[in-house]
């Protein structure tokens, strides 16, 4: 699949493409990627931290190894890749970093506690480093979509009865919205008015109410 995507980009845009397959959930992946770019004398203008997966279930019953893998993928690898590539961008005074979080990052997530927590980290982390470097030529943004038609829902729901419904929308439009928002200087990009409203709602409702609502939605979406 990676080689097919590389070939399509070469053909469509007439550019050179380097395909490098790495398991981003490992602690060494970020360093290996950085070392590869150095060995190939590549200048990195843009970084997109997009890889992720979910895990459904009560925290007391879910698999620890899977959750620690998720933390590596959602938290440790984006930190490391940003640490490696941001200094070069700042030195050149140009570049772009887009971290992909989720609408889930604005609220606690019973039945998907670690996933929601890692997405909250990505929002906070991005906002912090964006403010630190606001006067530079590097644009830093976090994209927070709702439910989107990708293979992600299979990683969450393949063993459940989860239903993806009215918030389902096009991945290409979500990606374009994120890039456009970043280039306009937005730090937090939330596509669609509905998602913007949902991201704001936890700020005005009691935290106990938010926890209860999310818990009920998770159960309902899985036929419980």
C-alpha cells in the first residue's frame, strides 16, 4: 500500500518520493526516521503526526500492553518526531507541523479512557509549543475531527456492534480542512459547526454530566 501511494504521488505531482515503513508504536521509530532523513540529506518542511488506533472496554479489563503501545503511538512518537524536526524548521524559519487529535480530546472518555486521554495530550501539547514559537515562521496546528470514514473505526469496533452514523464524513475534506487551517495560522482546527459545538459543550456542563453522557453514548454505539 505504501509503495502504491508513493507511485501515485510521483505520477500525479512529478516529484521524488521516499517510502520508509516503520512501526511508529515502537520507542525507536522516531529516531530511525530522523536518522534516515539525515542520511538521505532530506530537508523536512512538513511533519504530520497522524497514526493512531483505539481500544474499547473498561480500563480494569483492557490489555495493558495494547494501551502502552497506544501511548507510544499517540504521545511518545509525536513528541520525539517534533523534538527532532522542529529545531531545523526554526533555524530555517519555515515549516509546518500538524498533529491529528480528535473531538474526543475535549472530554473524558469512559470505555475508551486511554484513547481519549492521549488525544487530550495532543491538543495541550500542540497549543503549548505553538505559543512558544508563535513569532517564528513555523506553523503548528492540531486537527480535531469527529467520526470520519477511515479504517480507524475497524480498529475500535471490529469485535463490537459499534455504529457510525450522522457525524460520518469524508477523510479528504477533513485532511484539507486541517492543512488549510494550519496555513491560515489556526492552532486548533475543528471541522464542522456541529463538532465545534460539541467541543465547547464540556466547558459549560458539569464534568460529571459530561462523563455520564460519553459513557452512555459509548454503550449505545455498541448495542449495549
